[in-house]
C-alpha cells in the first residue's frame, strides 16, 4: 500500500455492467449467492453456468460483506459479490451496511490486485434503497476508502440513478 497515492479516479456511465471492461465488476447479490433478479441475474447469464457452480461452494454471504469469484465468460476477470441491505425505512442500520458493501468490495479487489472496479447502484433495485442517499453513500465511501484500486466506475442502469450520482459527485 502506497500511502501517498491519491484516491481512486471516479467515473459515471450509463449502461449494462456485464459488458464493462474492468478488472472486477461488483454484483448486488443476495445472501444465498445463488442468483436472483436484477443485476444479479444479468451477471449470472453473462458469466455462464460456471459462476453459479462456483457460488454454490461459497456458503452464502452476510449482508454488508463481499466475496470474490472469477468472471468466467465476462470481460471482467473477477466478480465481487456483495449483499446490500434491504431498505426498511433507514433506521435499521441500512446506511452502515451499504457503506460496508463498498468498503468490503474494495478490500476484495485489493486482495487480488484488481485496479479497476465497476459498481452497480447496490440495493437500489429490488431492495428498495432510495437512489439519492444510496449514491451519496457510494461516493463518500469509496472516496474515503484506503485502497490500491485506481479506477472506480459507477454504472447506472437508468437516468434516475445517474442523476443521483451526478448530485453526489458534485457535493
Ligand atoms: P438490489 O437487490 O441490491 O436492489 P437490483 O439488481 O435489484 O439489486 O438493483 C440494483 C441496481 O442495479 C438497480 O439500480 C438496477 O437498476 C441496476 N441494474 C439492474 N440490472 C443492471 C445491469 N445489467 N447493469 C447495471 N445495473 C443494473
């Protein structure tokens, strides 16, 4: 770890995370790690059945933590599976758990030497976390993280998510 290194460069893009040409893409998974809807389903479809077979060996993942697998048929060499909190109104530890997802994902990236990482808007789909506070946590957490990751791309699937990141990045 080079303590004098500046933090990661942040980029915002609209699109499908499964086509990202980065070292690692992050999956917004559920605690079983056995696939689901949304971005999780898209990543499993694009990576191929080897990904599910590998995930079966991992014994799930607690909310706020992250586990890493190969990317199999993806352009990305790695998939970092993290489990975001389900939104229950914001008073059940959701912000801390969401921040932990970003920190733990970067820790897994550092462990394998991944220097570029693409994140989806974790928890903001099926798990119901409102886009604006989720984007603020995403940006603030990666900006304050101690990591060797050099490039972080936030991938927005739609314009609402994008506007939330634009606001968070201009704060
Ligand atoms: P969660 O269960 O954590 O809420 P979802 O997959 O339902 O996970 O949604 C997380 C975010 O990922 C949402 O903003 C959703 O629009 C977005 N998303 C869904 N599919 C993709 C994709 N292929 N690439 C990037 N983002 C995606």
